[in-house]
């Protein structure tokens, strides 16, 4: 786990992705540790923004520019906290605490990886793919959404997969784009047809992650899954994001996670 820091940040850019989802770039003031793909940050909303607690977001990209470090994230609007940066003027200021948690095992993967994203679970997988591409690790990206309107940047996803030598597969619940049905069903069909992966990495809602864990166990594959839970502190103190552990007790998503090996979680209790 890399050291964390708390830095002032400036809203530098924003673009709409879907009717409910948008992307933002923050310019960070001062040094910021390079986050591992799958780690997250806690973003403070300025006083008067209508919320008290910071909001947790995974990163879709991180870089160093002429003005210092910057981070990008994708945000799905579900309330006033997540809606704040959609309308805040560019140049608005906040604070960002991170990097936090544990990311994907970038140094352990040697063969092709199936990246499985459900909706707003896409960002950490894009971040991971950007890190694996220079190493020659092929990544097939599976992206699911309820409808075509909610598919996040399918053209960009196809490019990201192609940069690793992989393919992009879209699926929608209503069949309005890509393959009809659940994204895990699209993955299952390819595994049944003989597609081979060294590992499955995934981020999305718990029912999707449970299905990925089942597929991994059934095919004898390693799986690393990034959980999405509401967080208050982000550093393991408040215990608001615990999930049941397969060995008994609980795990803190913010501290031991958010990325876990699939067999570490007691899925039937979620």
C-alpha cells in the first residue's frame, strides 16, 4: 500500500458520459503518490455543497503534467454529493485524500485477463488496463449496462482493449446495444466456447461480482474483485463498509480492499 496524502485540488475539466454519469479531472496541488490501479480517493466537497462526508471514488487515470499530478474519475449521480461536481464551475476547489486501500495485483498477472465492468465499475479497470498494456498483457474488456444510453464510452473502451491486443464486449440488460442480457452471461458464453484467461478482474454491483466469483471457481481461475460500498472515513476507522469474510468475521472494504481475491468474501451473506 502506497503512502497517502491530503491535497488541495482544482476542478480542471469535465465531460458528460451518459445521462447519469460524468467524468472529471482534478489538478492536484503538491506531490501525490502514484496510485495503484484499484485504489481510491476520498473527495471533499466544499462548504455549502450540501454534504458533510467526503465521497469515495476509484480512479480511471492518473498522470503527471507540467502543472503537477492530476487524477481522473467517473461519477454516477445518485444524490447531492455525487451531483456536486457536475455543475460546479471549472476552477472550483476541494481536497483529495489518497491513495487509499489496496489495488489489483499488477505484478502477479502474466497471462490474458478478462476485465468485467458493471456500469460505474469501469474506472479502475481502465486504469489497470493502461498499466498492463506496456507489459504486453492482453485484456478483454466486458462492459455491462441496463440500456444503450448507460453504456460508458463504448468507443473509448474498444480503444483501451485494443491497446492491450484485446477485444471489447458490450452487453445491455434490454438488448438495446451489444449482446442482450447480463455481462456475466457474455463472459460465460466465451468461457464455455474455450476462451482462456489467466485471471478475471471485475468491479460492479455485488450480484455481478458474485456471478464472476462463481464463474472463476467453476473454471479454476484466479479472480480479483473490487467491491463498491458506501464509506464515511475511507481509512478503516468507522467500520461503515465492512463485508462478511469467508473465514469468519468481517473485512473493511476501505482498508483490506476494495480489491479482494474472490474467495475472501462470503458471497451468500451479501
